[in-house]
C-alpha cells in the first residue's frame, strides 16, 4: 500500500456544474481546511470544460435545466455525470488521482485515503449499495438506478495501472453511460474497495461513527427538503465562511 504524506503524488478532481457552484466551493474548502500546509492540487472537471478542450464530444441536449445524453438516450443529472471518467485521461500516467462529486463534505484530511491505496487495483471505490425508490433528486433532476450506483461518485484512480487508461477517447465519447458507471471495462480483480467512511451517503447509508466524507447524494443542504440532512450544519458553516471571505 502507498503511504500518505508529502511523497504521495495525489491530484484531486471535483465534478463541476455551474448550477452547483456553491457545492463545489464547499467541497473544495472542506478539502483544503483539513489539508494543513500540504500542497493539494484541486481541479474542477465537467462536460463544458472538456468540450472547450475538444475532449468531450458526446452530443448533449439541454432543456428546462436537464441534460440529455444522446448516445445513452438518458438524462444526466449534472454536467459532470460522465466527465468524471476523463480523469485518467487528463491526469496523466503516474501517481494517484482522487475524483469526487461536488456534493461532498470532507471531515478529515483527504490524504488519509492513501492509507488504503493498493497498486494492484486500477480504481478503488466505496462499494455502496444504493437502490433508490425515489424518481427525483436535487431540485427535480431524474433519479436513476443502475449497476454499481454511487460507486463512481468517489474514485481513487491508480494512474500507473493500465486498466485506468483502457477506455480511449473514442470509448469515452461513445459508450453507454451505464457501461462507464458500471466499470464494465475492468475485471472484478481490478477494482479495489475503500471503507464506507470515505463515501457516506446522507439519508441512504446506515449510520457510522464520524464519517470522513459525507456525500449529500439526494441533495445538498441548500436545497428544499434537505436542510436537516446529517452534517448540514457543518456544510452551512463552510458556506458562511466562503461568504465572509468574499
């Protein structure tokens, strides 16, 4: 296993959607707040930015605040729904890269996740079992069920593993969204598991003591109906701090 510390080459990518800018800022701030003096490289990643670089070429339709992936013939709830799988392509071929959705709140030093990094695996995830019964989330976005749902909401990529780079740019731009989210290109033995505490789903996961990363997968505390989610007060404290710093 890798060791956490200055010698670890860890890049951090947070899914970015202009409609959820506040959530992105809170997520990034919570990461930096626990990082101390350790220099963390934090990057936004989303469809719009990748399109500008000519990397994301999937035809996408937008109507009434909803995104339609033409290839999959399904809605995408955010601008980073599929962009997350470009991380190994843009991050390089050495070291490790952590991806997370923007609706995360980190409560511990993100370097701690490297205590579980294992070079045998192409990607490491929390194997959440999320079988939603609701049809909507996040202010009316479609809630869909699919194989390995929410595994891809936090991914620790081993950039030195061939499996991380197996989908080329053509594949990324042409595969069905469920094949990407389901890691269909990887063998079971190429997917490693992280502890639940690094992707604890508020309102979904069973209670745990002191989760290191809270994922507001159903909706962030600024959205109607989710104001009283677990750890919402901590999330709002970052909102206030960001407002005071502005």
